[in-house]
């Protein structure tokens, strides 16, 4: 079975993360799921990447490990 390569990037200036699910595939269409999550699709309709904006607001422990963990009420 072939192993899938996933590439993860974070841009601290833009506070945006990108999961490249198929790094060798070009994105030809982007569809926003909400104001902060955008899904990229390839030529055959497959998901090739996911962009997450304002990432530090969603994952403060991962982006800012020195800050206390936020627990749900």
C-alpha cells in the first residue's frame, strides 16, 4: 500500500495553517466552509488541502505552548 504524504505549514505572520493532503496536486478550486476554513480541490474533485485561518485562536496550546490550556465549560 502506498503511503500518503501530508505536509503541514504554519505562517505566523498570517496566523494561517495549511494541510497539504496531496502536495504534488495543484489546487484548482477553493471552497470556504466558514470564514476561517477553506478546502482546496484538485482536478478530479479530490481534496488536496485545507487552509485554517486565525489558527492560534483555535489551537492556543499548539501555537502558544507556554499559555495555559483552555478547557471547555
